[in-house]
C-alpha cells in the first residue's frame, strides 16, 4: 500500500483481497475507494462492508478468480501465502494479464502449468521477490537471456546464521522469528531461518528464467544489499543492489518497464562498508538440498516439498515439534512420495493434500 500511496497518479485500485483481517481490509478499501473486495472468510463480509457499504464484498477462491478476470483489471499483485491464489493466477495469465508475483508457492507447486498458461494466454509474470526481481533486472541489463550462464541467489542466513549447530535443536519460535534484515510474516521468517525460502526460490527461478537448476546457486550475504547476481557466458557478473526494502521490487513490478521515484531510501555504499559472501552450510541449512532434490525428481515432488514444509512449520509454531524436526519431517514425507511426472492440476492438488495428511500422521505417531 505504501507504493500506491507514493504514486497515486499511476494506479487505480479496482479490488483488494485478504484472508481474515477484515478491519484492515475495510480501511484500505475505504482509503483507495475500491469498488470490489474479497475476503477468504465468508463470515467477515459484513465487517468489511461497514467501512464502505457501497463496495461489493465477496468471499472465496471463485470470487477472487472473478475479480482478477474483470476487463477493468490490468495488473494483479499476488502476495497470498500458500496455495490459495493458484487458480486466480492461472486464470489471469490465460486472459493475458500481468501478474506481479510474490507468492513462491504458485511456481513451486505448478511451475509448468503456470508458465504454460502465460504462454497460452499471453500473460506476463513480473517477479516481486527481491531475489527474482534482481535477476529479472540483471537479465534486462544483459540484453539477451540466452547469454546468461548462472544465477546466484543471495540469502541473509536468517535468524540462526551464527548460532552454534549444537544449539539449533533447542531453538524457539521466538528466536526463529528474529530476522536480522527483513520484516516479514511468521511463516516466511521461519522459512528464512531454515533457508527453505531459498530452496523454494531456486525452484521458482528455474521456472521463471529457464536456467538449468545445476546453474542456480545460493550465497549467504548478511548485509542483504546485493539481492541477486547473474553470470553471463563471457564471465561478466551483473548484480542488483539496493537497500533491503520490499517497496522497491513491488514498485518496479507495478511500473515495469518504467522506473519511478517513489521516495525510497537511496543506497550509500560508503556507509554500508564491506559486503560479505559465503557458501551456505549444509548442516545448518538442510532445506536447501531438499529443494534441489525436489527439482531433480520433478513432477509432483515440488508440491509435496512445499506442502510438507507448510504443515511442518505450523507444527513448530504450535510447539508440537522442534526446530530441527521441520526438515527431518519434510525429508521423510518426500521419501515416501511416489512422484507423478507431468501432473495436471488435480494431481498437483492431490499431492499437496497427501503431503499435509502425511505430516499430520507423523505428528500423531509421535504422540
């Protein structure tokens, strides 16, 4: 919303959506004079409408799909955590719309289907994740995507970057949520601690940019100034740098191919000082290898990885498993999955549901 406030002349907000925060959604609908709103919980529709009675407030995935399908909608910013936005995104791309995509799960679950929908309908995907936005910008600077040889995603290292390995098994939820650089939601912040967020981003980059996964690397970069790098065939490496502020990639995705002055803080390298890089420690971040394993298996395995992670993180947040049990649980679920190659949407959703059920069964077996 900060981006829209900074550039009021650029955009007209046709609709907004939220999960359960009816009060905030209602306030934002009123602020931006939105004619449409969607909230996941049908019981909260009236709470949204009290802010703007004339607003059309609906509920559910079908309503969200109808909203993005409107001929009055040009750009959709998708930032729903989880799998709830998959169908609306597919529909928007099939209709030739531009999707500013911040939801990793969409491409992780159904990358082939999403890219096929974009190709079929002429829709465009502009990445919003800071890392993928950086790669997108670096590739534009290189002029020819075919000349890109290697993608390098950077990672802050999360809350436990310097924690002794022996202490990780006793890590608490509060500690995991203490991110050193970014302010994010709880699930994404825990994913940053395990580096599962980077595993998902590797999968996302594979589908977005068409680079073999063997040529997608990760570096730990504590300062979070270099958001990603691209190495080209001649050995030249182009990096995108900026202050760690999500408003910048959001703004770029919404204004692309133009750049606008949204009043954001400028990078001062002299004040920043040194920039450090290191290879991620496999013992500290086993989730990263799980991501590469899912890509090697292909088919439904990335969807299983994502679903098992979501379920395991919830168990950790509720105190039912320990921090190091997150990746152990995911690995066990993946080992028991029979991968379906080239799955359709129904098979992907079935694999997602199977993985969540499997995690729940493992929890019950521990009890």
